[in-house]
DNA sequence: GATTGGATCGCCT
DNA sequence: GGCGATCCAATCG
């Protein structure tokens, strides 16, 4: 486990290229929990005038639409959550706690209002840019939380409603974790439906926001 | 127009 | 692991 973490650090800090194709809209037009699981290992990639920054997705949460009390769609369509009700593969970017941006990938058919929150990535490209934006050097502290991911990649409200398969903000094919290494746990920081097991992360990965090696989390078969 | 709470983070103990 | 920062958007009057 420790060996994996170290080899991962070594393998990914060199700013390697990734040539994976963008995940198409059809990838997102499926069950939200399946998409949340399968986004693990994909690459979140963002280009701004400052440069490119990208990382491997290691932690996600599923938000299941109007019948999920923790999902923004539970309160109907508003100006804020309009992009959440867009077509599959849309970026839903919102501002939270008066401080942070969070980025989601919209799932299922247009109008359903479900999405996957990207909670943590493993830095792959543009490490210096991310360090500058975050104001810290420690690789583990760059992108281990949804607000940190957006700050490191330069994602803000300008990206809300954009497609994730063309343009400056992309999700690309990557290298999924082995299935036994995917852990399932309750979502973080929510009031309602606080015990629904809809958080997915790569077990043992040092870039997960918390609980990377929690012994009590359930791994998938 | 005012109030309130939130899918967080970073610093402090 | 506890708590204050900080401000937008939804809700209420």
C-alpha cells in the first residue's frame, strides 16, 4: 500500500503527457453511481491563459437528482443550478461557503438534475502552476478537496455550463484503479441523506481528501 | 431589503 | 478535531 503510494508519486510528478480521448456525452448518459465509479482514474484537464493543469481523478461523489435530498436539484431548477439540468457531460460549477468553487460532471438525460462531484485529483501536469495558484508546495495539499481542485486548476464560474468533451475544460480517458481498490463511503459535508454511501475513492491513494486508508470503509467486490 | 445556511478550507489547539 | 472566515443565492417579509 505504501509502496503503491510512493511509486504513484514518483510516476506522476514528471509532467507526463496523456493522450486519452475526451469521454463522450454517452459516457455520462448513464446511472450516476456508475459514472462516479468509472470517473476514478480519468484525467481532469484545464487550460487557461496561465497554462495547462491536469490530474487523475481519485475521489468522486454521486448526487442523484431531485429525489436525493443532498442534491442541488432537490429544490427545483434555479438560476444557480441551471447547468445541473443541462445535457450529460456538462460542467456544473458552483460557488460554496462564500469561498470555494466546486466542479461536477452532469449525468443522465438532459433535465434530470444529477451529477458527479469531483472531490480530489492526483497532480499530473502543471504542478508549478498549481503550486502558485494554491500558495503551497506540498503535492498532497494541492488538490485533495473539491475547492482545492478548482483553485489549483483555475476553474471558476466561467466554466459553468461548458461541455466536458471539448473546449478548455476536459475529462479524458485515463487509468482506472483496480476494482478491489475502490472504496465506498458516505458523502462528506452534507446535512441530508448523510449516510447514503455515494462517495467513491481509490483506496490508499495519498491524494484523496480524507480516509484514504480507513479500515472500515467497504471495498467493492 | 434582510436573513440564513451552505456538496469547504486552513489554522489553531 | 474544532472553529472562524467569507459571501452568494435562496427564502422570507
